[in-house]
C-alpha cells in the first residue's frame, strides 16, 4: 500500500503506482514503507513524521464459553487434576461445581475460578492466558 500526504489534506492510501506518481508530481509526499510488525502484539501508526510501532496490551477476556474453558483445560492435560479438585470439595460444593460447569459462560472474577487458580498454583497471568486460549476455541 502507498500512503501520500499533502499539508492540509487528508492522506491518500492507494495501491495504484501511477496515481501515486501523479500526486508526487503535484507536491504530495510519499511515506516510507510501513515497518514489519506482528499485529497480534503491536500496532503501527503514522505520527505525521514517521511510523511508530507500539506494543498492544493483549486482550484479557472477562468471560469465556465454559465449553471453551473446559476444552483449553483438556488440551493442557489438566482434566484429571480438575476432577481431583472437585472430588476434594464437600458434597454441596461438588454439586454447585457441577452445576456451574453447565453454565454457558464462565466469568474471570467468579470465586470458583479463584479457588481453582489457588489449587493449581497459577498466577493471574496464567489464568489470563487460559482465558485467552479458551476465548479462541
């Protein structure tokens, strides 16, 4: 893609080299090529003088489909450990745990998530990564 600037005018974005050359003859300035960057972790913006590549904070979903969360746990080989955690709970909490797993979505701030996080010894970043993975399922 070719980007051209002219003072007081909106930028022109084109893939037509002939148009770009015509505008350059009229005083438009061609921007340098956009630098390579990973759009999953960075963004690139023109600041009027140069391209600026900046880190993007990863999206931390606050709720994910429960099925996606269970699939992510299965893919990590943690289902047996999750079952052991559930089995160690008092009977009433086991029943609530089972009912909770039938809910369509799981919220990141639910007390059950904090309990499982503690049982697995996960950091907040590890739980965030699990939720991000589950959000992609």
